[in-house]
């Protein structure tokens, strides 16, 4: 895979964060921080509060939480992001096998090929990472594992900031 960036060097504030130095199993925090371009510590607090992440533990995706985040979006600092859970048809491929149509989970490589632009947080077995405009942002040595099966995918879009509304002045 020729398009790869290390999450530890891509995530804002990661290298100077005391919290990051003491953390483990924080792949979803790093993935969301890389996807939104928001500081690691701020993203860590958000994931702890909204996704009920326990210190040193990974995130377990709960349907109620995902629905709430999808409906309300993500507010990180001064920025709002749309969070879309991709349905199973977006993370599966169909193949013909012995004359029958079979659905199988996409690999990371095929997901990137089918989604060359946009920002996504992908889940694979017990791990999460970012794909941003076809570039994989993950831990070192993960770029050589393009055949991992995608188990979940979330599209992240920055919502446009509306200009402040000015009240009508009569005099």
C-alpha cells in the first residue's frame, strides 16, 4: 500500500500529550482525532464521555450510542462533524461462487479502492483507523495488512460553520 501515514505523527497534540503517553487501546481515539483533525486530548475526553470508553480499554460500539451520534453529530471544540454509519452494503462485496451470489466483507484495500475520497473511520477485528482521501492513517506496520476485513465504517464530514446572524437594525 503506497499511501500511508502513521497515526502517531498525524494526530494533533499526540506527541506532546501526557495522556497519550499513558494510554493503550486508544485506536478509536486516534482514528477520530485523525479524521477530524482535532487535538488528541480533546478527542479522548469526547470518546470517554460519549462512547463510555474506560481508561486503557477499547471502544465497544453500542447501537444506541451510534444512533445518537449519527442523529446529533459530533461536536469537538468549535467544530461540528456529521457522523454517518455506513450500512452493510457499503462494507461488503458480492461475488459469484459456483453460480450463487455470495456477500463477503470488504478488505481494507477494496474499501479504499471503492471510496477514494472522503474521510472514514474503519473498524476491523479489535482495531480502528482512519482512511482520508485514500490515505490509510494507522499504526506503524499496519500498512502491510491490506487484507483485513472491514467490520464497520463511519463517514465523517465537517459541517460548514454558519456565519453569525446579525439582527435587523432599525435606527
